[in-house]
C-alpha cells in the first residue's frame, strides 16, 4: 500500500542502485521520456478524446482512447493514489493499440479537476513524491467503496453507449495502488459485465474489515490478475495466501504472483521505482488474460 513506509522503501531502493536524489532528478526526465513515449505513442491508429461523464455526484473528467476502426472490448483504467496524469494516458493509449477501448478516469473529480502531478512532470521523483503525497492522501480520503461502485456504474454506462465499444464482450477493469481494490468491487457489483479484473501493487485487498475486498470474491465471475510488489508482500505476507484460498474456494480464476525485485509502484513509467522488466512482464500477463476473457 502507498504510504510513508513505501516512500521510505523507494528512497532505499534508489540508494541501493547508487542513485542519489540529485542524480535522479538530473537523469530522471530524460529516462522517463524515453520510457513513457515509445513508438506506440506516435501511432495514428487510435482516437483520443477528453470526455466528461455524468455520475450521481457530478461530472467526471476522463481520457478515452480507442482503435480508429471497429468496436472492441471496453476497459476502465483506474490510476494510483497520485491520480490521472500523462503516464496513465500513455498506458491507456498503449492498451488501445492492442485492440481495446480504454477509459482512463479521474477518481478525484468531486474535489479536484486539475492533476495532482503537474503536467510537465515526467518522473515523480522522491522529493516531489514527498511533497505531493499529503495532497494525494487527502484526496484519497474523499473516496470510499460506495463512491467506487457508483462511479464504476457510470463509467460502464458511458462505455456501453460508445460505438467503439462492443457490448457483446465483457469489460476489463484495471487498478493500481489504492485502486487495485476497485477491480474487486466493480467485478462483484457487475459480475455480468466485468470479465477481467487486474490489480497492480494493489493495497488493502485483504483487511479485517467487513468490507474487505477479498470477501467479495464469491460474487465475482471474472478472471483476475493480482500482481504484488515484493515489499508489499514483505509487509503483508499472508495476504496472497488468503486471496488464493478465497479464489480457490469460489472456484474462480486468478493469477496471484509476487513480482520479485519490484517495489510498490513499479508499473507506471513515471514512478521513481519503475521496473521496466517486471512492468513489461505484468503487462504481458494482462494482455494474455484480456485475450482469453475479453475475446
């Protein structure tokens, strides 16, 4: 889970690689630019739109990207605690080039229209992360399981109205960090519509609360990918076992794996602990599951 402990882990990770904060700040933007804008970002085969979606609580801004031709399975991409930003738009665009209609959402639309991460930032380096984290945590506190479900229904309704979305196919839902749990909540709330859930370094998947996401597994009829950061597993080593037992008891498909050497936040390319090899491996597992379950 994203907190002060994982921020400390990120600092120690950079130190272990021999990169101090000053060096990282100097080299980070160039490296991130290369990672965040590879060849797919220049493709003309997708359509990009900024959209506004009506919800029970207002209007949510989002980024919608889809193949220029045909109709395709829809995917909802929830960003991590730092919210919607360029790295997630590029991840959505990359997924669209694989043949999906992707909605990248702003979970904080109720209280914040502007990005938490400034538009010109290519890497959320340790110093900026420490500066922005209190803002992100304050925004995250405005959300709840109820807002996730209400927003999720509105986002699905939007997708189902788009010509680029094939409503005969199930939807995919992706979540990072705190929104990893959102994949469980949406899949349980709309089992007839959600065919895949994917949680990347998701936090709070197993808790002792009555609304713990893992308790929803019997209601889920979707295939799941749960990619766990090594330091998250070290902090909560029993979580993966509880998840495995719950999915097995429900006779539900789930790939649950601890990604060795990957720190919390390793997937988005603007992360200070971005691990390209492990992020690409997680992405390949996602595409495989989407191909099997979303047609």
